[in-house]
């Protein structure tokens, strides 16, 4: 069961033009390959810090097994885990965090292949009884994450929470969507928290009806554009960009395989 919120929160709208590339520094070998900077690095870092606080509050200072989805999620995971550790260090209760890795393959060039390939994951049995935090880079159609969750579910973890840096609005999206978006006002955040807590309490009282509830959080909701940078790639290129950028048609053709 996936927790789906009423959808409050600011979003990067479809007509958002992004930031002019001339306002930022980025590797010269990508000159001419990018349309704009969609999310600057500084905003990404600030949002991840806020996300870490929300995650720690949801999990309740229990030990966490972090499952990082490679390759695009590694930088987001590293920064998120560091913030989680900082929160633990500055609290009166120590939270143990272990990190494991899995790789999913669902894209060729800029197209989803439809079927997901899971690379690794031989030790998923260690998730049994654990509080699992899956860290992903982008949720698009939701099919990839649903397939991964189905694979994990059979090992009976105690709790599963998904943190995705980006959620992409697409006509092909399934029902898998986060319940916490970027830039919510204080009033909106309280309303979402009340709704989520009520849902989870109901799910716990009626497990046969709801199954195991999943709590999900996201950094940013973005339009249906192909983005690169901050470890997000296009055929293994652009991982060295600090900002999240929109690749242009020239860049797609240049690095197409």
C-alpha cells in the first residue's frame, strides 16, 4: 500500500523556464549540450537537509537500513545520509545507519524500456524485520519503484520508506507518488502530517485491508523533461554536473548510443 497525499505543495511548473546557464559555472565539455539549469546545487542541498529532518521524524529515531539505488541515487544518498547522521549526533539518542546498494536499469537513451532489470540484490534477505529507507534519484512512471517494492516486500521488512530526489509529472505515471513535496508552507506541512498520521493509524488497525503502508517523501516535483546532473546521467554522461539541468536535443544526439 502506497501513501498518496492530496498533492499539496509548490511545484516546478511546466512553464518554468529554468535559470540561464550563464549565471552558473559548469564543465566546459558540456557547453552547447544543455537547455537550462532547472535546480541549482545550493537549493538541492538545502532541500535535502529539510528532507532528512522529515525522514527522521517519520521513522522515529529507530535504526535504519538505507538501500541506495545506483547509479543516479549515489550523490543524493551520500548527502542525505550525512544529514541524517548529523541529526543523530546532535540528539540524545543514537540511530544506527547501515547502507547497502542495488542497481536498476530501466532507461536507454531518454526512453524507458518498460521492463526493469535488477542488478545485484542477492542479500535482500537481510532486510527482514528492518526499517528500510530506499533512496532513489527520480520517480517517473512509478513502475520501476513498484517492481522494486514488490521484490523487497517478500522479505518482510518492518517498515519501508522511499525518499526520491525528484518526482516527474508524466501522463504515463502510475499511482506511486510521494506525499511530501518541496517548499510547503508551515500550514500545508501540518495538514499533510495530520493526513498521513491518520492514514497510517488506520492502516495499522486494518492490516488485511491496507497491507503494509509505505511512507514516501520527495525533494522536488518537476515537469516531464529529461534532466541530468547531480549524479543523474544520460548514457553515463553528465554525472559530474553539480546542478540539475535540462539536456537539449543536441546533447541527446551527441551522447546517444
